[in-house]
């Protein structure tokens, strides 16, 4: 494997595209200081992945040419190393490539890209390519200025790196580092997986309880569904009964309606009979009326005839006058036409001689015209002969002119196409150097960052949801317990209240009725209005007894008069307005009235009863009692002067006041419990809303994550597509260059054809110029002959027009003469007809006067007959009107009957609506049953005969209460429980897989460590052996060796011990610069002996050596160049002599490095010649 060339562009001082070829195994690079020699070393290290700060720069921009005094900065730097891999030293997938090109590009925006054989890749791919080959940005194969001292002064751990590279351990370390990373990630995944499994386990336990509640809920819902279907069936049956009832009522109304319809039909028959009678009478009336109208028509006709005769006589008189005027006008016109006829005969006799003379002159001129036309025909033959001679060169000129125009247009099109191709090439070049790739990389990085930002949110929300579910479950359990406790207390309170009502409800029916009549049934009782000190209930109840049940009123006077209405029962009423009695002497202590607070004054009942702690105290006080006074203990033992009373309530009744206090206490407790339940329900709702919000937010974030993943995948796809498009653009660019070459070839060919066409056109123009003289002569002859012919033709036209005008005039006169003659005949005939019409009109006027007398007599006769008919018409009209009034009466009766029918029909419609409503309700219930997928008949068949609507409504309400007592139910808990179980099984499988993978990775670590130890031990022994042999060869004596600083072969450092000949140095730091350099070279060449790198770069390594050491150094290079390619930078002439090729670096232009290459062997041969 050899480095064949380095291609640089825009890298540091190599601004122009520069290629350094290395065809031999020893290449020397020479040049003055500062000309850019070391930039070549930096370029090799940079393209292998070294960062800018390790190659004499701070940022990525420092490796890009930054301009000079004559040049502007550029925006991109590119380095490409081309290797000859024909020996297949680079293994793996690139072993089959004979040539391998590694390229790196950088732009000023900080984007760095790597390419391997033209394909974009990662920096990691480049580093892995050279692992184990001895090459790399920090390998022992590249020794730059200052590295000699760093190699000798290196720490043991740093020196170990060079041995590892020579041993090929670096790739094992890289694999170990990757394996450790995988182990760390696997353990982190295991920790997260354990957390998830623990969370899911808790969730499964919680869901299991919810699933049981959901199952109970489903059972109750099934029972409720059955009860509801049965309830609906009972309702359907009730509706069906109502439908039948409405149907029967409808049938009854229908019968009544049919009866009324029969009555209407009878009335209508009578009306029809009367209408027939009325029709007969109307017919007679119409007959008389027809005669009347007929006679009136005759009268009108006679009157019209009289008027017509008079009008006709008037028209005859008028027409006679018109005929007389027309005859006079006709006689006058006949005289005018006779005069016109005579004038026309005279004009015809004058024109006929002139027409004959004009025709003779026209014949003479026609002969002259024939001679002129014959002369013109001869000229035409000569012109056609000349035209044939001119046509051939003219055609050539026209063809060549068209071809010239086509070629000129074609050349313009080719020029435009060429410009377009150049523009496309420029655009493609810009596309190749655009920043779109960096944008795609940036977008991929952004989407990746977005994915990493969303994942923690989902984990956090999942934890919040889990905590919320636990809280919700806890609150649900607490709420259920609180409801159970509340139900217990409510039951206990209901029992006490019922017992209290039983104990107090002994007034009797008369008393209860009396209290209701006077509005006192809800009036407060004394025990409800009074408050007793705790512990004294028994004593107060013993004393007051029935007073506790007393009704409290404002004034006794309001009800005293009505007490007589109570026949049976007992009752006590206390007035709240009673004045307070005086208090007894308090020497014996407090009285029982002090233990009670009531709106009624109880002093007269309790004021003389003193209180005592126990019976002994009471006995002591009883000796000091006055008349009417007594003493009582807390437990109800009542003592007086010579008497003792003990009152114990039966167990089934209990103490009324004590029970009252218990009821009050329970009511407060129930109210407090209800408030607590409301708060719990509110807290639970808040928790569930927060849980729902978190779950919704998690779904949203999950959707965002999915969207981000899609965007990330799309960005990667777009970047890949852009890379493909870039390759496609490259292929298109090659095609465009081929098209451009073809356009250039066509352009040159078209220019040659254009020149040929122009030459042919010029020759044809010369021939055409010779024929043009003959053409001009013929044109002059044509002008003379044409002038003579035009004169003769003009004269011919004038004579022909004159003759034609005379002929037209003669013909016009003759036509007018014939027309005048015909008009004379027509006017004579018209005059005779007018005379005959005049005579006829005189006769008609005489005949028209006779009929008027006869018509007037007939008119008088008709008028007398009309008067008689009018009397008959009045009699017939009166009979018809009477019959019509009878019909109208029957119709009114019919309308009333129909109104009754309409009312019946309205009632029937209302019944039908009621029936439809009942039917709709029945169908609605039936449809509800169909929703349950059951038939009402089937449900009713399965019910007991005692089943009633009320019982089933109570049954349904009871089931609803049971369901409500279950509280909030998570119906999805069953599915979630199964889903979480499946997920837990899947996670357990993942846990097992991760554990197995962790074991495999740990085993791989152990194998890598074993391989690393074995390889390191072998390389250490071999390098140490070669160093011991190489050192004396370079120094001419002395000895050197390697030593380990520790026992662990995985971590131990390596130090170098050296002693130049004749010296005993305690430390290698005491060596001179030349000794250090030779020692470092000995170590590097020892490494090369063991694992030779493809090439070795040396930057002024020989600078500190004297001539003798340089000679030994160069001899060693010469020997090793058979196996290793050496590229070295030197200022030493002796070292230059050993090079097969010298590359000179110059800086003729300030700030810009250029290459001058000299093949030493070829130069030597030229000198020898």
C-alpha cells in the first residue's frame, strides 16, 4: 500500500488546486522557511480526522485560505489522499479496491464532510479504515517538528499508545470502548425497564381491583337491563290497553257518523227532486224568454235593414261623384300621351343615321388594334426566352440566400444553446458547492435533538399519570368507605327518628285531627325547643314527663274555646307568653330549672326541685326542704318530704331527651360526613381531570414524538435524496459537457457551410448581372410597343363606347314609343268603362228608395207582439222563484246536518289522535325493546302474573341505587388489566433479553482484554528486541531498551531507557537534541520493523543531527524504503541526495504556495547525456 498523491485546494497556503504525486519510495520536500512545507504534514493529519487546534490552528476557519495582499479569502478547503491498495493491505470491505481516495472538506460555517471513494461518510469510518495499519492523526508514522522531543519526553501512558498502534490494539480498544458504552446503555435500559416493570406491577394490582368492580358493575347492569326490558314490556301492555280503549270509542263515533251521513243523503235526494222540478219550470221560462229574445232579434234585424238601405243610397251618391271626376281626368291624360308619341317618332328618325356611321369607324380601328397586339406578342416571346436564362442563377441566389439565412439563424441558436449549456454548467457547479447538504445535516441534527427533548417529557408524564392513578384509586377507596360510614349513620339516624316518632305519637286520632284543623300539627313540641345540660336528661324527663310532648303556642286563649271538640285522647299545650315565677331560696343549691333552656317558663315545674349529684346528697338536702320542694339526682331519683320516686323508661322506648340529643348529634355527624364526601368527590374529580389532562398531554406529546420521528426520517430521506440528486447532477454535468462539445462541433460545421453558400451566391450574382443588360433592352422595346398598343386600345374603347351609347339611345326611344302607344289604348278603354259605371249608379239610386215603406210597417207589427210576450215571461219567472226558495230551505237544513256530521268527525279525529298518541307511545316502548333486541310478548310471557308496573319501577330504582353505590367505575379496567398483563410479559421477555445481552457483552470484554494483553506483550517484546538492535546501529554503539511501569498489561505504561556509547546517564532528559532525535528515530524504526505503516512522514527530523549521524540516518532510510514509503521534509543537502524525487515548495506570490517537482534519477540521466 502506497500514498500515490495528495490533492489540495484552499488548505492554508495552498489556495489553488494542487496535486502532489509520490511515484517513488523516497520523496524529499524542500524549500525555504515559511513556504508551506509543514502544511503538507498538517494536510495529511487533518484528512485523517485531526482537529484544527492540533495542526497549528484554533478553529475550523484557520485551515481555510484567509487571503493575502493580492487575493481574497475563499470559503472552502479540500484535501484528498489517494492510496494504491493493489496489495489489499486495507482489509474489510475495501480490500477489493485497487485505489482508495479519502477526502475531507470544510467550509467557513464550521461544517466538515468526509468522503471515501467519492461517497460521503463519517469521521468514524475514516478512523476505523486506518485502525491497525499504523496510520492515523497521532500515529508513529507521522513525525512532525517537535514530535521527537515529545516522543522522548512522553509519559509512559502516552508512549504505550504508539506500541498499541503498532500492535493493532487500537481497534480492539475502540471495540472495547464501544462494548463498554453498550454495556452502560444496556444497564441503563435495565434500570429503566425495572422501573417500568415495577410501575406496571403496581398498576396491574390497581387495575385488578378495578376490574373486579367493573365485573360487578356489568352484572348489575345486566340485571338492570333485564328489569328495564320487563318494565318496558309492562308499559307496552298498559299502552296497548289504552290503544284498545281508544279504538272502541272510535268505532262508536264511526257508527254515529254513518247514521248522520244517511240523513244527509235523504235530504240531498229531496233537494235533487226539487231541483228537477225547478229545472222544468226554468225550461218553460227559458222557452218564453227565447221567444222574447227571438222577437227582439227580428226587430233589430228590421231596424238594421232600414239603416242599411239608407247607408247604401248614400254610398251610391258618393261613388257617382267619384266616377264623374275620374272620367274628366282620363280625358285630359289621353291628350298628353298623344303629344308624347309624336315627339318620340321624331327622335328615332334623327338617331338611326348617326349609329350607322359610328359602326363603320369602329371596324376600321379594330384592324389597327390587331397589328399592335401582334407586335406585342413577338416581344413577349423574346422576354420569356430571356426569363428562362435568368431563372437558373436567380434560383441559385434564392436557394443560397435562404440557406445563408438558415445557417445564420442556426448559428445564433447554437450560440444561445451554448450560452444556455454554459449557464447550466455554472448552475450545476454552484449546486455541487452549495450549502444545502449542510442544511440537511443541520436539519437531521435538529430533529434528532427534538426527539431527545420529547422523550423525557413522555417519561415525566407517564410518572405523573401513574401517580395520578394511584391518587385517584386512594381517593376512590376513601370515598367508598366514607359512603359506607354515611349509610350506616343515616340508617342509625332513621331508626332513632322513627322510634322517637313512635314514642311521641300517642295523641290519638281526635287530637291529631284537632291539631290539623288548628294548624298545630307541625307546631314545635317542648322537647324540640328546650336544651338540657348534658347528664341531666333523665332527671328532667322524670320530672316533666308528659310535658315534654306539650305543643308550644303563643296564647292559650286562642285555642281554649275549641278544646271541647276533642272527644278522646290526651294533649298538653304550653303558652310561650307565661310570666316567669319567682325563684326559690338557693341555699340548697341550684334547681333543675337552671339545667334547662326553653322558650316556655318552666319555673313552676322545675323551680322548686333542687339538684344533687347522687342519692346520698339528695337525702342530706331532703331534710331542709320546705313544703312543695323536692330534690332529684342525675339518674332520675326524685325525693321529697317523706316520699321517693324512681322512673325508669322501658328499653324499647328509651330516654326521649337523650334520644333527641343523639338524633341531633347524628344529624350533625351525617351532615359533616356528607360535606366530607362532597369534598372527596370534588377532589376525586379534580384528580381525574388532572389525570385526563396528563393523559391527553401525553397523547399529544406522543403524537409530537411520532411526528418528530416522521420529520427526522423525512430529513434523513431528504438528505439521502439530495446526495442522490447530487450524483445525478454530476452525471447531468457530464452529459452537458458532451452536449457542449457537440454544439461547438456543429457551430464550426455551420460556419463552413455558411462560407460555401455565400461563395455560390456571389457567382450566381455575377451571371445575373450579364443578363440584366439584355433584360433592360427588352424592357425599353416593351415600353414603346405597349405605348402604341395602349393608344390604339384607347381609341378602340372610345369608338366602341360611342357606338354603344347611340344604340342604347335608339333602343330607349323605341321602347318609350311602344309604351306610349299602349298607354293611349288603355286610357281610351278606361274612359269607356267610367261612362258605363256612371249610368249603372243612376239606376241603383232609383231602385233603392222603394223597400223603406215595407220595412217600417213590419217593424210596428213586431213591437206589438213583444209586449204580449213580456207578460208571459213575468208569470214563468214567479213560479221558478218559488221552487228555488224551497230548494234553498232544504239546502240550509242539509248544511246544519253536515255541520253536525263535521262535529262528529272532529270528535272522531280527536279520538284518532288520542289512539295514535297511545299507539305511538306503545311503538316507542316497543322500539326501546327492539333496541334491547327482545319482543314484548316474549318478555311478558316470562313475567309472573303478579308483576305490576309499580313493583318493577321500584325494582329498577333499587338496582340503580346499587349501581350508584359502586361509585366511579373504570369499564376499561378489564381491557387495561389484560393489556398491562401482556405488556408485563413482553417487558419480562425484554428484561431476560437484556440480561442475556449484558452477559454476552461482558464476555466480549473479557475476550478483548485477553487478546489485548497477548498482543501488547508480543509487541512489547518484539519492539524492545528491535530497539536493542537498532540503537547501536544509529549511534555506533551504546544500548537502549523498553520497560513496563506496571504489572497490569491492560493499563501499564512504557518508558524508554537509553545509554549513548561511552556515557552513563541517569536520565534520558540529559541527552542532547541530536541524541534524543536518534533515540526517537530508533524507536520509530523499531516499530516500523515490526508493523510497517504504508508510508512515513518526517518533518525536519534530521535538523539536530551532524553529518555523520545524517549519513547513518539516511542509510537506514535507504534500507527501509524497500518496505516503507518515506516522505520527508529537510533542509540538509546530504539528506536531499538520497531522495529519488524532490518536491520544491515556493512562495513566489506572497502567501500562496506552489509546487516544483524534480525527478532526481531522470535529471541525472539528462546530465549524463
